[in-house]
C-alpha cells in the first residue's frame, strides 16, 4: 500500500468497523434496522439501542484508541524510541491514580464526573512535574527515567489504595477502573473528554514539524532552526491531555500507543511527523474491533477491554523490543 493511500484506507476501515459495532450486540439488528435507528427513522427501540448504547460505546473505544495511538506516535518521535508510549512518562499511571483517589474517598459516589476530572487533573500534574524536572532541557533518556520513576510512584500509591480499600464495593470499582472498559459510556462522557482530546491533538499537530528535524539529533535540529524545547513541551503536554482524557473515559488501556505507530511507520517511510495520523487511526481501529469482539464473545462474563488489549499488545511489545537493535533504535 502506498504512503498516500494508507490514511484513506484506514479511515474507510474505521467507518466500516464503526458500522459493524452498531450491528453487533446481544440484540440482533439487521442493516436496515440499524441504519433506521442511526438516522432516527427506525423504531424507538432501535434508536435507543443505537444512540444510547452502541454508538457512544463504539465512539469511546475508537477515540480512546486514536488518542493513545497519536500520543504514542508523538512520544516515539520525540524520544526517538520505538518502545515509548503514554505510560513511559508516568502520565497514564498518574491519571489512573487520580481516578482511584476519587473512588477511594467516595468522591465518585457524589459526582459521576469526579473520577474523570481527577484523572485529567493528575495527568496534567504529572506533566507539571516533568516540566519542573526539566522536560524541555534534559535528554530523552533522562526524561524516560524520570517518567519511569513517576509511574512507579503513582503505581505504588494506586496499589496502596487497593490494598486499603474500605469496603468490597470500593475495591471492585478500583479494580474495574484499572482493568479498563468502555462499557456503559454515554454521550456525556464523550462530550466531557472531547475538549481535552481536541486540545491535545492540536498541540501535537503544532509540534509535528519539529519531530522530523529531531530525527537528525537535537543539536542538528537546532542548527536547522527547530525549537527543540518548544517541541518537547508541546508533545509532552499534548500527550498528557490525550492520555488523561482517555483514562477518564476508558480506564487504563496499555500497549495501543506502542503497537499502532510501530505498524504504521514503514508505510510513511519512518517519518515521525507523518506517522501520527495513521497511528491514531489504527489505534482507534484496533480498540474498536477489540471491543466489538468482546461484546459478542460467548463468555459468561465480558472480558475487560484493558485485559484484551494487554493480551494482544504484550506479545507485540516483546516482538518490537526484540527487533530493536538498541534502546531508541
């Protein structure tokens, strides 16, 4: 497939997968009935099933995957490391910690927006910590190590909250959030996350030209007129917004940000700026198809999306790591 055709092909595949997600479910619906419900010309039951159940869930899965794919592609270009993803800087773990705090202290019971709000707030706090640590000055390796430390600390606090959960119901909510899911998501959830997704995507789009210069090294990029510090700050902040909103909607979803950009990189001649859009589309497509498969799988209890993503993504991560000649290759 040519570099020109890959993005339209992924966009068409995403639309087809979205239609498939609307067709699939425990309540059988034909194509005509599904389209009738989608266009508001069908029966009341079809409209409710499409607009209140299947469409919000499908869009939540696709947008979450797209956000993780875009942020992963941007971070890999920034750090020149094929193993980088939103979790490498501690943003995912920090966002999850914010949601866990909301659930642990009962804030989620007071307001349905408590967990999403704190997830985004903690993602931004993680970005602030990285900025204070010198994200625009330190080397990529130092940035990775700082992120690993931040992720470990947030993970330890999350584990502490789970260990000290005051009652079984709180423990169940905490574990459900950590496993990741887009079940029961509504248009309100999407509307809440959309501004953060749009802002994060905008920041990454502004920084994309600088990623191409960074492939030659930071010193060379600066001699070519690229503002390396600005590019790094835009990418880190954009990834924080995209990841925080994704965790707010779907909980913790791993590996999509690594696998999707890696698969797309050969189709764009390994250009870090041009891989962002295809990486986002493929990330959304992967998560949408995975969630659709989980909904129709003949299981007594539906498998969580984060678990499915890990089962698929972890072997792919091992394969990518094994093929890398060295860290940052």
